[in-house]
C-alpha cells in the first residue's frame, strides 16, 4: 500500500522513544510519561511546491496533531505542514 499526501500534508513515521527510567532505575510505563510532542521521520511530502521539510528529516509535532495511520507494524502520522513545531538537526 502506497500513501501519497496531498496539498500541504506530510506523511511521517513515528520514532518510538527509548525506555525511560527513574533516578532509582525503575522503568516508567507509557501512561506515566508526559510526552507533549511526538518525534517522527518524514517519509513523503504533499503535492504543494514549497515545503520547509524534506524527505528524511526528523520533525517534532504536537501529540494530538494529525491523523494516525497503522500500516502493519508501522505507526504513521499524516500532519499539516503548519502542525510541524520543529526540525531536529543532529
């Protein structure tokens, strides 16, 4: 299945965070983590001509932004360009 975003939309794959541990070494479950943002890797960009992001960039979006899509084991997210908060540069 191929998904091609239209207009100013971006298709990205969620990057799962590593296990988080407390100072005492206890692994914190997902419901304790207070993640307000989601990191994702851009897989495709829409049909609009100008985009700030490109395929392969790692971006940060709000946790409730966009539409989640599951394709097999992959967790994808389809967001508007305006929902992108930042580009991660390493």
